C-alpha cells in the first residue's frame, strides 16, 4: 500500500491545493493532507479550523484523510509510515524553495522521496496569502477557494455594514 503525505499550512486551503490533492489521491492508495501547526507563526485560522476546512474541501476524495503535525516533517512521515512527500509547484519560482526543502528532508531521512506535482495553469497564481489579501481588500475570490473557506472568511471578516446574525 502506497501512502503519500501532502503537507502545508493550508491557511486557508485553496482550489489549487484541492487540485494537487485530487491528482495525488489518484496516484496513491492513501493520501494524508498534513496541516502544519507552527508555533512561530500567527495564522488567520487556528489548526482545528484549517483541518475542518480541509476535510470539508476534500470530502469527495475517499482515500484522503486530514491530520496535523508540529515539528519536523520527516518525523511525521515516519509516524505515518510513509516514504512519499507531495509538494505542489505553481511556477518556476516555487521550485528553488521546494528543492531546498526536499534536499534538507533527504539529508534528514534518505528513505523519504519528494514528488513534485505541477498545478493546473488556472491555479498557478493562487496562494493562501494572495487569496486572503484579495478578500481583505474586497476583491472577488470566486473560483479560488472552496465554498466552506469562503463562508469562513466572510464570518471572520464580514464586509462593513453586513449583519452576520
């Protein structure tokens, strides 16, 4: 049985993340979407909210489950008994950073492989940060995030004058 792990902060999960998860789940028997809990960063959503959004966005993929981890990814990989890390690439600019991470993980755990999956062109500009920024300034994020994420963003940051009761 081949199990892969797709790690990330997913703050929040975007349609680009969903696309990478769908592609990965089609290649492996099981996919763990691993939400990083980083005590060094203050996220928009807490770890439980990010996991809930990921579960909701990925419910249509039967061989995916969502988990979370703190600390080194290679330690989580060993805990999960997986040797395959999935990383999405949007553009060439992502590659240098992702390559360095893959090399570091390879140094720490030579038995673990990193697979890069290139996203669909329609998602090549998407990042969690850019989605939040566009939303914050009142731009449309239609087609960028799953419906549950959009709902949570509206609840967390309602437009001025909107009564959310």
